[in-house]
C-alpha cells in the first residue's frame, strides 16, 4: 500500500511517527512495520477526552511489543483556537524530540481525505493551482523532513486494511463535530465526493502536483540564527509559495490578504510576528522586533549605504553576530 518512492528516504534513517491511536496513525504504524522501516512514536495527550489515557496506554503497549520508544507529553488546557493551538503545541513537541534524539524524518498519517478537505477549503477561500496542491508528500523543514506516506490512500482503504488485519484503533468523537470547519467540509462535501469519484480525484491530484512543480521555481532557504533568506525567483507566485512554506514551518499561516500584499514586494509585517523584506535580489524573513533602541548615527549611516530597509535595521542592530555573518553573502 505504501509507495516505494516515499519509503526510500525512510530506510536506514531515524524516523519519528506522530501517533494518536486513531485509525490513520494505527494503520501507518503497522504498514511501516510491514515494510521494515525503523521508527519511534510520539503521542500528545490534550486532556480533553476520557479515552486519551487509554490511547496513551495503547501507544505504550505497541511500542513495548515492537521494541520502539514511545515519547509522550501532556498539553496544557487550551481555552480557544483549539485546532491551531493544538497543532502548534504538537509540532513544537515533535521538533524538540527531533533535535534531542537526532531524528531525520517526521512521519504523519495525513491521507487523501485530509488533502481533499484542505483543497476544497482553499478553493472556497480563493486559491490557485499551487495553493490547491496544499499538503505535500515530502517537505523539507528546518533540520528534518516531513513525510506523509498515506496521501495516495483514502480513509476507507485504511479502514479496510485495519479490519482485514483485525487491528485495534480508537475513534475520536471530536471528528463528528461539524462546528469545526474541517469537519464540516469532510462530512458534507469531501466524503460524498470521494465515495463517488475516488479514482478521478486521485488522478486530479497527480495532475495538480505535476502542474505545480512546473510552475514553481525551487530555492534553498538559508538560515543564520532565526534570520532566513533566499534568492528571489522570476515569479511572484514562487516567491510567495516559498515564504508561505517557511512560515508554515514556523506555525504561521498567511492569510489571503497577506498573500496579496506580498505581491507588492517592499517590506511587510505579518501577524505582528514576522518581517518579510526584499533586499537586492533576495527575500529576508526575520522575527518582527519593535526596537525601542535609538540607533547610533554610525550604524544608521552604514544601513543607509547598504540600502537596508528601515524596518530591518532594529533587528540587525540587536543581532550583531547575525549581521556580521550576513554582510559578505547578503548585504
């Protein structure tokens, strides 16, 4: 069931599987075992469902049975924006483990239904070909690669696998709550369409992926501390896509309005968290700092001569080592 092209980067490397005990991650757990992929698991208890303790116990039992490590943590109580805050907490936990234990890949159990829901949601908000492809099978992140081996498989295919192999899994009742937008799209639109047009939807994603790859110019994103930069492409769409992918890895989602603003280049503050600025032929992304320090005249003159945007000067002044390292390659 798993595609060999995605198994290759997992072979012989340290892998971490994001596990929940639900159908998707349980199916992926046993599929990875079948293909002799080495991995450990990580599970988060959000402390909002009574069965979460049973899910953790199940994860620990599976890990012990198959001689894996089971990393686990409890999330603090999340009062609002649960989906977004839970995702942020989850990925921070995974990334801490990746850094501490030198994992090379993070494996998640996103499947075709997840991808199709995302596509429909983006389509309804206003999106082009690149945005519609959304969730990718493989994405380079800061220090690791995120791999989603199930994107070609529908949820029903995973359930058939679990039933055929008599594998236990848990149902998350929150997935039935249609007040959550993703669930609304899943139950009212995505599932009925997947049931009727599964093979066509699979082919469409293959075409969309090929089209998006042809449209986009690839660039390596360099980092010095928390200062990220890359050489601008010849297309606004490619530049904005690269910015968007980088910010997603930092747990920030660009709004449609922010994407439109970025087309004008210049300097932009997004979410009061990041500064994005064009400098010569490069695009720089740094944490946004409202510096209250009065810049020395000599430094201000140096910035003027280097034609560095005023919004970026405070950051460079407060991070002299970063500025020193970047002077030869960027400024």
